[in-house]
């Protein structure tokens, strides 16, 4: 009988340890996901704010006809560029694609790149990219996407009267814009790499960026986490296809 009690005690101890370890693991996972959702909410809000400010620049915003043609829009707010001889830039942003009646949930991406030359100082820049066709968006969803490399990029025109019919704009799959120190303009950028932040995408949606932005993924506002809805809602204020 004594041996049986000892065995039972050991079994109960093992079960308790397994339960406690499982509970602790689940708690850590929940805390980690909660942190990622909070970060995602912040990134979506910052991107929405930057886009709103740019579109409210009187007579110098992204032309409406180009905005309405775009299949996806990326916003990378507060991208930091810094360096002394060897420089680099880095930032975090969101990308939504058009879906029926609106825009998809934003997928999370990183933007980075380097440069070598006589340079010193630092700056913060907001980047807006318009993906004008499905081919341009498809290239983005590969592992790493280099602007000016795999992706044909042109400086986007600004202003209500800007022409949208130049050869460069017709051929380019992506139009790029930047705002730095209050000045908003089209910008030709090369050597900048965009890659998916799938730690955040999986943490928030349980999906990778390619799944979040898949044309077969049905998105409605109510299907998105509440914190990230601000970005597709902001895009819908300025461009919406019925």
C-alpha cells in the first residue's frame, strides 16, 4: 500500500508540473500576441495619420486618378535615415490591397537599405508607394523585394493638375512618394528592400503577409482586429471602388 501511495504521489506531481508548465507557456504566448497586437495597432495608426496628412496637403497630394488606379498602397511612416560615411535607412509600415468595396487588412512589412558615400546626419521620412497592377503586388509578396531591382519604380507626380500619362508612369509598376521636413514630392528610390514582417503578421492574424494580401482572402472590416481597422478605413476615405 505504501508503494502505491508513493506511485500515486509521483503521478500527481508529474501531472501538476505538466499543467503548470502548459499554463505558463500559454500565458507567455498570450502576452506575446497581445504585445504584437498593440504594436500592430500603433503601426496602423501611424500609417493612417501620415497618409491623411499627405492627402490633406492642399493642391500637392497624390493625384486622385492615380490613387483610384492603385491596386495596393503602402505607407512607411517615420523611416529613419542615418549615417556617417556608411549610412542606412530602416522603418516599419503597412500595406493594404483593394478588395471588393474597400481595402484589405494591413499586412506588416519592413523597409531597409544602405548606402556608402560622404554623408553625415539623420532624417525621418514618410514613404508612400502605389502598386499600380497585380504584377507589381505579386513581386512584393516574394521573399525580399528590391525597389529599382525586381520592382520597376518611378517618382510619382504630385498635385491635382499633375499629368498621369507619362511613359515612366505607364511602364512603372510602382509609384513612390516621400515626405521629409514637411516637403512632399515624388521620389525615385533604388536599393531599398521591402520584406514581410511575418512575426507580426502571424502574431496578429495567424497568417503570413502573402495570405493576408492574397486576392482570394475575403476581408471585411469586422473580420479584422479592431486596432488595425484605422488604416483600411483611412484609405477608403480617399479612394473607394464600388
